[in-house]
């Protein structure tokens, strides 16, 4: 499995900080709380998690956090860099769960909000891992951690040349399905999503690159009946992920929190 880097990052927001602490995959060096912040709800949970992990907590002036972030919610955490893993780890995770692989591949997704949304959905449906490209693509930055509400902390994420990653997955028996809006793409209900699956979601404006698109076993489109030309990449990708999970009979749904997650 991949290892953590030596650099540190600053994570902002209550849900993001809580999930970093709950996941326990990277060291949290310190937690800062803005003076005057009422300790209740999500913040109370963050403090309980910090105490359990023996993370030092200090109060700071809100203006200090304001200089770093406009969406800190009165919370900042100093943490180790994100711990990426290897593609082999993603496949092994599927073996451990005794499930056919379900892996999300993102081709040049650059907007942190879109990436965060896709990661949050991926975590919700139980993907075995996510593969991000290494060139011109967003990585797991503090902004992405925040936009995913900390879901990134519970995911196994690898970085790789995407064409090479597809070859690696195909060699392991994974069927590669590319999400595409063209008329030559097969409607979603006409694609078998039950077996070993790698779902490719392309760039927000240009879709998949030519080589990546040509590497897919099949192109799949989300059916539409409205007048809007296409769906946002994060929305289309999220719909496709839920379609894949549905095709698998919502495997593992019984292990999810009873209240779900709407925040």
C-alpha cells in the first residue's frame, strides 16, 4: 500500500476535520478552534474525536482562520499529506470484500467541487477505489477534502497514467465503461454493470481524452429527456455510480449508518 508523504496540509471545516480524525489514515498534528465558536453538534463530535486521538487543541482568533479560508466553520486541522495507494491495493480490497471490483477512474477532472462530489458519491456506494490521472488533474487537496465533506479520507485513491491504469485493470478482468454523451454511446439501462467494472468519467468540458475513450470497452450515456444538452460531470458520474450499485443489488447497504448523510 502507498505511504504518506512528509509534508503537512491544513484542512478546514467541521465535517472534513471529523472524517480525517475518524478515518485515522493520516496523522493529525493539531486542531484549532476559533474563539467564540459554540461547541455543539458537529464541532462537539470533532473535539471528542480529537480527544480520543490525543490531538492537541488550541483556541485561536477567528481572524487567523479567516486569513486562510472563507469556509473554515471555525475549525482547522494540521495534518500529514494525503496517503495515496497503489492500483493493486484497490483490486485487493475487492477481493477482501468478496465483491467484483467497482473502480472509478477520473480523466482530467479539474474542478475541486466536482471532484469532491464524485468522491462523496463513490464513498457512499462503496467503490473499492478511485484512480486519478497524474497530468492536468486535481489531486486530493484540502479544498477537495472539504468539498467531499471528508469522504476522501475513507476512500482508497491511486494516481496513475490513466491509459496504463486501464490496461492494468483490463488485465485483471475489469470491464471498462466510459461515460459519454454521444449518440453512439449505449443507454445506461443497456449496459451490464454487475461484473468487475471500471467507470471512467471525463473532463467537465471536453469529456474523456481520445486515447482514454478509445481504451474503453463500451461507451455509456445517461438517458435524458429535457432540453439541456448535457449533465454536469459530477452529476452524470454520480448517477452512473448509483446505477452500478443498484445493478449489484445495493451490496453492503445494511452496513451503512441508519440515518444516512445529508449535510
